[in-house]
């Protein structure tokens, strides 16, 4: 998870996550931002796995 923590930033006492499309947030604290980032990572992994299954079924 430490690799992904570089995407968590603090601006004016609020926590944000840097994404490909900009910033998500603000979050109440760093732990909340970490949980959200973890969900994003899991979602991306599931999307990639689904795409691989679709490709192999064709």
C-alpha cells in the first residue's frame, strides 16, 4: 500500500487523492483517504480481470 500512498496529499488541512483525472476528495482524514484509494485499486483490478476474461472468451 505504501506505493499508492504517494497519491494521498494534504492541502489546507484536508486530504485528497491524486488520480488520472484530477483530485478526489476532500476526505476527513488520511485513513479515510487510504480506504478510498484501496477501493479504487480494487475496482481497477476487477475491471482489468473482467477485461481479460472477456478477451479470452472471444
